[in-house]
C-alpha cells in the first residue's frame, strides 16, 4: 500500500494539472507530473516494453483485455508476408515458408505463457469453436456421466456451447451452472466435465485453477479451462494444475489483432486418445493423401480443422515477440500496483465506486470492474475524453490494466478523469446514452 499513499499525497498537483489544461488529457505526460508517479514509471523495469507497441497520442488505453494494442512490428511483418510470401512465393510458400506448420509454431510460442509443454498447444479457429471441440472430446473421455458443470455467469459463448453440446450428443447431457462458491460441492459422481473460465470477464475474479482441477479429478471428472482473460495477463500453470483441456483468445492480452486465431491445449496424457468432433482434412494424419476416410493426426495437430488463416496467424506470431524475456509474475505485480493506484485515486477524488473485482490480488486477474447505474453513458463520456475502457451489462465499467504498455501516470490520470466526469455529471447527455452495436 506504499504506492497508494504516495498517490494520495500528490493528488492535488495532478488534479490542477489536468484541470488547467482545458482539454484534460495532454498534460499528464508533460513536465507537471507528480514526482512520485513519474518515479514509479522511471524505476519500472517493465516500462521499456511500451516501445514494443504503437499507441495513439492522447489516448489512455484501458481495453487491452478486449482488443490488445497493436505491436509496433506487426504491420511490417504482415506486409512482408503478404508481398513476399504470398505475392511472390504464391502456393510454394506452404512449403518454402512452412505455412503448413505455422499453427503449431504459434502454439509452441503460446505454450510457455500458459504453463504448457511444447507440442500441447495449437493456434486454430476461434475460442468458441475450440470450446465445442474440447467439450465433445472431454465428454467422450467420460462415457456414462451426463453433466457439464460450469459457473453461473460464465462468458456467454462458453454457456451457449455447453448447452448446444449437451443437446447434440446421442446420450442426452445436462448443463449445471452454479455460483462459484457452490462449485466444489456440485462435483458429484454424475459430472463428466468441469468447464470454467479462469478469470471472469465481468468481475475479474480468478478461480483457483489447481484446487478446482484437483477437486474435479477427485470426483472423476475432467477440467476444461478458458484462458481468455488470463493468457498473457498473468502466470498460468496448466501443467502444474494438471488441467485436461484449455482454450483461449489470440486478440486480447496476446495482442494478435481483431479476430486473431485462438488456441487450444490438450494435456499430454490425452494427446493419443482424444477425439474432437470437427474432423477436417488438416486434422488428418496425412492431409495430402486425400484419403476417403478420416484418420486423426497424432498429438495436438488433430485439433486442427481447415486451412489456417496465414495472414492473421502471422500477425499473432509477430505479436508474441512482445513477450520475449517478459516475466509474467512481474506483469501481474505491476497490474496489481496499477489496480491500487486506480482505486485509491478515485477514492482520493471523492468518487469511490463499488468495485466488483476482488481486493485479494490472488483472487483476481488484471482488470478492474466498477458499478455505476449509468455505466454505459459514463463510459461514453470517458471515451470522448480519450480514456478507453468498456461497458458490460448491466451496470459495469470495465478497465483492463495491461502492464505491457500502461504507465502508472496514465492509470492515475484515467481515474481522475473518471472522477471529474462523475462529479460534474458530464456523462448526462443524450449522445452518451445512444447504444452502439458493439459496446
Ligand atoms: C472473449 C471471450 C471469448 C471469445 O470467444 P470468440 O470465439 O473469440 O469470440 C470466449 N470466452 C471467454 C471467456 C471470453 O472472454
């Protein structure tokens, strides 16, 4: 809490700085910074990582949990792949540039970020599609058990996919969604699969992956983890936790770009036996034998379905360079510091909001979720002032604290701008209530 006190002590200076500038934003990175926040940034060993990203001037980006920022090297890499590998290499690049194994190469680069061994992760499809594949594969490994157990309030696509899989299979299955606290007791003898998202998209609460996986195994069930809000945000220990399957997003904390390919993990002990239901030709043991019947590839390659999107995969591949040499525990520690600065600054400005995110750093990811009855309008007012977070139903202001590219001063400035919007009711305008298609 030392950092928090520092921030409180210096609040007046930052407030004066922000208010005297008319347009609130530009001043926070000029010379009028409070010395202590500036010192936190100066002494931050992660600060140089920001240079690996391209961020627009005048924007404080607190939505990297929804769409990661653009890594600086990605545009030139995608251009080179397009012009040279596609334009000149044409179809020869499947071999000459090994496009065919790019999904496995990218998977092997994601593996260390999620505590997985090489050969257990592949980049493919979307998280939604991968959920379908691992749910069916897991249920097939637990014949005779009928229940998919999940948390009430899981991300919609996880819930929808579980419902659909339950209806689809010949032996009728059932989805049970219970509150997080009721999960251990709900692991009864009829549960085939425990399907959970490690960090909740709405609240930022984090499950005990190792503990719940062990509880699932003790009950004879398998555990599937959705890492959409943890991969690239904090240390994830799939192998240590002994998880059975996992899926996750390429476009959130991994910064792979809008709609980037997702990834899927299979525990080594299941690699020889799992059977995913989308039997496409590139999951075949010998795609170019063009055989009439499907024989699955060995290992993780059987999670592949169709032709990989090489341009999108190349962007994700290059984006992963940003993690080179990065200590994920240090990333999480910085996110925790940013969390304290954000909330203490808001409180010091006299505008504390109810926080849905757990106070215990071990129980949360790297976002902060605050409640306000007019959260949608408040967020639009924030965005109009250059502070980009997002809104989640029904009343949540969500801010992603992505320490790869955020400065301490920015997070304090964002909290101050939020406080100002709340104090002046600047959000109370009709244009801020108009809902866009994407929120
Ligand atoms: C973002 C997110 C997804 C997204 O799935 P897509 O198929 O990429 O749209 C899935 N699950 C969780 C928990 C998420 O947060």
